C-alpha cells in the first residue's frame, strides 16, 4: 500500500516539474494533457488507499528518510494515510484532476499555458504534503508550499496594471497576490508559535506523540497551543479579521479560484482543526470561541455577498460563509460534520467556480453581473450546472449541501447554543438568496450584454464533461452520509445527537428548507424578470456599507498599510540611509583614503624601494639584536 | 701579524656595507648590479672564513654555489639590462618608473 501512497503524493510533483521544463516556451498542448493524467493518477491512487482503509481499517504509514538529526532530536520525514487524510486526499485530488482538465479549455489562449500547469500541480503537491504528513513540521512545509503556490497563481497575470479601488476592488493581480501572501504570513506566525510550544513541551512534533502527551500537559498550555494553531487556521481559511485576501484572490484565473476554494487552500485551516481534535476537545472554551467566530464569519460574509455585483466575488464570499459553517461545527466538537461539509462543499464550490469560468469566457472576462442576463438561452448546460451547484449551496434537498448544512444546524441546536443556531439558520436563507440572485442575474431576464457587443457561446464539450462528475457529486454526495459516518468515526470521535434533537429532526428539515426556499423565492421575485435598479436602495447607508465590504479593506489600508509604509519610509531614509548605509559607506571611504595615501609609496622608482628594503632589513636586524641582548 | 677570523669578518662587513651603500645610492642599473655582486661576495668571504675556522666544508660548498648562482644571475640580468637599454635608451632608475601607483 505504501507504493500507492507514494504515487498519490509524488505524481503531482512529477507533473509540476515536467511542466516546469517547458514553462518559458509557447503553449504545448501535451503539457496540459500529461499533467491532467498525472493528477488523475494521483486521484486513483488516493481512491485505492481509501478503499484499502475501508476494507482493512489499517492506517498506512511511510517514512521517507531521517530529516533533521541533531543530538537527541530526530525528525523523520514521514507520511501517514488515516481516515481523515484519505477523505481529504480523495477530495483534493478529484477536484484538482477535474480542474486540470478544465484548465486545458480555460487557459487555451493564454501565452503562459505551460507555466500555469506547473504552478497548478505544485499547488496540489503542497496540499497533499499538508494533509498526508504525520507531523506538524511536515504540515507546516505543505502549509507554506500552499502559500507560495497561491501567491504564484493569484498573481499569475502579474503584468496587469494597478487600478484604483473604485474600478477594481482588488487593485491588481500582483497586489492581490501580495495581500494573500502577507496575510497568510501573519497567521503562519501563530501556527509556528503553536508548533514551537508543542515541541518545547512534548519534544516531538508527531501528531501521535503530541496527542498521547495531552493528558500530561496543563490546561493553560493547551489553551495557548489551541489558540496559536487556530490563528494559523484563521489565516489559511480566511476567517475574520484575516479574510480580505480571499475575495481579492479572485484576481487569479478562475480554475485557480476553484482550486483555492474547493481543494487546496482554504480547507487547510479546517483540516488543521479537525486533525487537532484531541486537543480541541480538551479545551471547549477555545472550541466555543471558534464556533462563535465561525458563525460570525458565516453571516458577515453572506451579508457582503448580498449586494456584490462581481460574479466571482459573490462565490468567494459564499466560500467564506461556508468556511464559517465548518468552523462552527468543528468548534462545537462535531468534527466529522465539519469534514463532511468540507467534502460536500468542495464539490459544489468547484462546480460553481468552473461554471463561472464558462460564463466569464462567454462574456469576454466581464464580471459585472448587472451587465449579463438571459444567458440561459445561450449556455443551457452551464446554466444547469450552476443551478445544481447553487441548489446544493443553498441546502435544498436532495442536494449535497442540504445534508451537511442541516447536520451543522442540528449540532448547533443540540449543543444548546441557540444563538449560533439562529444565526446559521438565518445565514442559510441569505445564502439561498445571494446564490439565486446570481443565477437569475446571469441567466435570466433581459440580455443586457448586447450593449457591450458580446456574443456568448457555450464552453467546449470536454470542459463540460470535466465539470459533470462534480455536478453528479453535488447531487448525490449527501446520500453517502451514513457510510461516511461509519467510516470516519473509526478515527474521529463520533457525535451523538440527543434524543430531544432526534425528535425534532423533521422540524429542522422543514425550517431550514423553509428559509432556503424563501431566499430563493425573494431572489426570483426581484431578479428573475430582469434587472430593476433602485437608486434609493443603492444609495442607502447599509447598501454602501455592504458593497464596500464594511470598509474593512480601506480601514486596513489606512490603519495598517499606510502607517507601515510611513514607518518603512522613516526606517529607509533615517535609519537605513543615515546609519546603516553611512556606516558601510564610511568603511569604504576609509579604505579608499588610506589607499590613496599609501599608493604614493609605490612611485615606480626602484632605488626608493631598495632604500625601504635596506631600512627594513636594518630595522629587523636591530630588533633581533635588541631581543638577544635583552635576553 | 696573523690574519684571524675577526679580520675576515670585518672585511666581509665592510664589503657588505659598501655594496649596500651602492645599492641605495647609485642610480644606474648596471652599477646596482655591481653593488649586488659586492654584497654577494661579502657573504662568500664570511662563509669561507667561517668554514675554515669551524673545519667544516659546508660553508665553502655554499660559497661555490653562490658563485655559480651569481654567474647565472649576471648572465640573465645583463641580458635584461640590454633589452631595457634598447627599449628605453637609458639605465637611469629615475627614468624607469612606469609601474607607479
């Protein structure tokens, strides 16, 4: 079984290196095909591992080599495939493989076609290192690798110029890439501190060693570790207040967005919390905080999605909101529920983004939904896919999102955290509303794009076929809930609903479906028959507040970026130039001056040299003589 | 009056100082050569005298070596001097100062 592990892990690396060879060259179609095949190979190996785990319930382990050996410290570079990892691997590689295939279509006219596939595969490899590692250190390597790859991919069109915030809220791809990278670095410091604390107190970074040592550690320390690790998760999973990068990351090519949101990046934070479940179940206070923050982010992000006009940003906010759901579940101790929602969400979110990619291609990269409309006629298949994804996202029975989201709501109720339940329930309504606002604005109503002279067209068949498995999974994934629970609870702690909650299951289903359908209905009423803009609403304070993302990006710029730049300017002009540079220049000057003075000694006249030589000889002889006499 | 070791050594020192003075004071390259030869021979005198005094032949062997080396050095050195003279038309050290900093 170890060979499957190696295939699953290293196929993406080989793929990335292969594509990298041709990175500087013109488009080679074969690169896209071979990378897609290699990622698919990784997927099949992952499935094989999952099946093996299901049948034998044995955790697969592989140690590559001794990594760091210093004195008593011996860190091995090892990988493990347990139940959580297997699920993550299958989800990650499936979505990645489909995104690779889809990218062949989406990037077909891009001049950096080969480079794109190299980055994309490297992204998958980093994520696999992250989920497959058996220690926090390996996780950190993957964590940083994911950060680098996201930077490369968000800034893929680095040559685009900066714009003002009014024209483009993300300013430019390179700006967005830097923002994502820097925000993640801030959070990574938290993760690093957590890792240091673990190593300091346990002496090992292996998950198993750490979890075994938890009963011996004092409570305050566990809380500190829990918070530090969660800060890391907050950055990668874009939780408030480190959330702004996620929406700006939409500057990257759309397949990248699909990958970031569904498979290879934002889920890492949730994965970390699920992975560290023995820790978080010991510190329910921190868990409760995670749940509350997740709930807040869920409604906070959903509210911003309500008014946004950018096709991809709406989906980005919905991811943010769904991540909030996952953290709420994980924080309340229902780890498998969080993982279940993660998997289900990956399928329909990837589908949603790829559909958006089709729409963007049809619209010649126009993203403003107010300029679309009526595309149903031109892109029936994409309409169907996006409809399925939106239904799943809204949590309508029998789509995947229904099962996972409904379970999260039940958990919130079961824990008697009614506040969390209510907010999440209300957010479900908002989710349904903005998802279908998007669907109706894009596909229904009057055809507003004619003014722009656009002739929409459907995507190529193979792109649609690449999306089809996701569409199927978005529909049926929920029905595997029983099997999933049985499989995953062999590893993760089970979560039992109380009898009281069990009685109310039907009530929940009706209430949740009710608000979701209401949301869809309102969206239908408002947007299905064409766009009617109401200036009174658009000029209202609330609308502007939401449209400008609560002014948080501007606040960050004013409160952090600007002062930091001023500080940097001072450091540059006052400290660097006046002190550091001056010191270095001073040393150089001193050398120059001494050289200038002493060079006169070399006047080219042999007899002067000989005089000096004679003088030196006499001098040395005198010293020798004196030393002999004194002795 | 017998000639002892110290007389030989004094002669050697005098010869050496004459050579050294020549090296320092003279401006003509050829003269410098002569001065160097004087210094070498001062060393030879001292070596031969000490060798005889100690009853050890090593010093005389050294003196012979030095004479041989001095001869070959002069051969090379004079060849160079001729070239320098042909190229620059002078052997005055004050005029041969191309290599200055």
